[in-house]
C-alpha cells in the first residue's frame, strides 16, 4: 500500500500536470499510458492485467484519469462567475460532448467520477468490490 501511496502522491501529479489543456495524439496518449502502467508493474503479479490491478488499487487508467480531469475542470469553469471563463467553457462544449459520450454523460449535473468509474468497471468486467489483498491472493494463485 505504501508503493501505491507514493505512486499517487509523486508520479501522478507530475504525469498529469496540466492535462486539462493538452491536445494529445493517440501515440502520445499511449506513451503516457505505458509510463503510468509501468508504475504498477513493480508489483510483478500481473503484467498484462494492469488495468484490473489499478482498479483494485483504487486508481484509474491514465486515459480515463485525463478524461475525468478534463470533464471536472470544464464542469467547474461552466459555473464560474467570470464571464470570460464561462465563454471559454461554452467554446469547449463540442470537446466535452465527445468525451462525455464515452461515459454516458450528457449534462453538467452528472457525477463525473462515478460515471468514469462505472465505465472502467464495465471495461474490465468487475462488479463487486474486491480489496487489494484479495486481488493479490487471486493473482498469486492465478484465478
């Protein structure tokens, strides 16, 4: 658990600094995702199952983290008193609709975090809550 805390405290902020304003190509996103996944490969239990391990460690895959941060940032700017920022938010509506459609988010009133987490659960096929310890046992015995 200490390693996960260190990864979330030191690696994640450095890796995602300013991601709300990034324009990423597919290749750049893939490269950043590989870096993020390598942080979790130190556990040496499930090389190909890093997305599942990240879920059980209460961490999202990088592409979902970036989408979540973008949606939350623009959602906050939409409700600011500053007219300039609200106007910028309105100009980004097409991008938000595109990102939101991946997670079935159609308005600013939806809980972004729960929608993104639900999408990740659907992708990896997880419904029940399983602790990190239980997952380590499952991975050790190859269930």
